[in-house]
C-alpha cells in the first residue's frame, strides 16, 4: 500500500493523471500488464468505478490496450499516442527534463506553418488572400505590447492555416494556440524577435497574394524559425531512438 491518497474531488481524473505519469516515465513499462483494477483501488483507496473511468481514459489516449482475455496492457506511447498527449507532457516531471518541449513544439509549428503558407498561396480564394494582406497591414499598428502582438499574430495565422484548406493543419493549429502553447509553455517574450518582425509578416502576406507557393513556404519558415531555440547538439531522448 502506498501512503499517497487521492483527493475526493475528481477522483478518476487524478487517478488517470497518476497512471499516465507512471506510463510516460517508464515506471509502468510498455508490454507489461497494467496493475489489476482491484489492486489499484486498494492502493489509492478509491472505488473500482473510479479505476475503470481512469483506465478508460488511458485507453482513449492510446496508452493502454485491452487485450484478449481482458488483460489491460501498457502500450509504447511513443508509437501509439497522438498530438493530444503532447499537451500534457510538460506537466510530467521526469519527461519535462528529458525532452526539450519548447523546441519540439516550435519546430513542429514552423514546419506546419511553412507548408500551410505554401498551400494557402496555391488554394485560398482571392478574398482570403486580400484578408491576409489586410491583416498584415493592420499588424503594423499593433503593439508594441507583445501580448497584443501575439493575439494579432494568431488571428493572422488562422487566416493562413484556414486558407491552406488542410483540416489536419487547422486542428493542430487549434491545439497549439488554444491555451497559449500549453505543450511547450512558451512565454511570449521568447517569441519577441518573430512577433516584432513586421516586415516578415508583410512579405509573407504579399507572397501568398501573388500566389508564389515556394516563396511563401520559404518566408513562413524563416519567420517562424525566429522563435525556435538553437540547441548546440541533438540529444537522444530517454529510452533511445524510437
């Protein structure tokens, strides 16, 4: 029996978080059975309904799988989990020191943004292109407060991502900006160089309006890369190369 006990509010949510962190940190290794429902209920002093709800959430997050015979097996989250899990990794203490989440999120953002700009230049209607140019012109008069610039930047990029016509990119964009870059907890100050690059915003808008696909991709990547931290070398994540 552990001395740790679950608070009585949101019991299943708390249990899900504890079990999730055990899986992500490797305390519950991939390929082994999850601790039995009865044992989990006894360990944490909760009822079995709370355990079932927590396990259901683990299954939805693709962290565990109910195998033949009814045993619940721990999965290798690096191979099965989705983008939604990235929003939780920063809050898992052991993993937050093993992965550079700020860098990883901003690298993904730069890649998605660059290709979205290319597709927007190729696909968006003339009305959307005009809105992008207009929003970039309005950006000049925004600030100098970085919070105001960040809000205007998100509005402008939403036009571009929507203009790309790629629903997967749009959903990823929503995840990244929905709670202020929750996945990497990126302070606005770390994006100051990008946000203050008014010329870069204007250039990208003009390239999209002129239907220059490759030019838009290059300009978008250059703009977004301003916020990507430069690391001296590539680290291998804990557990080796997936």
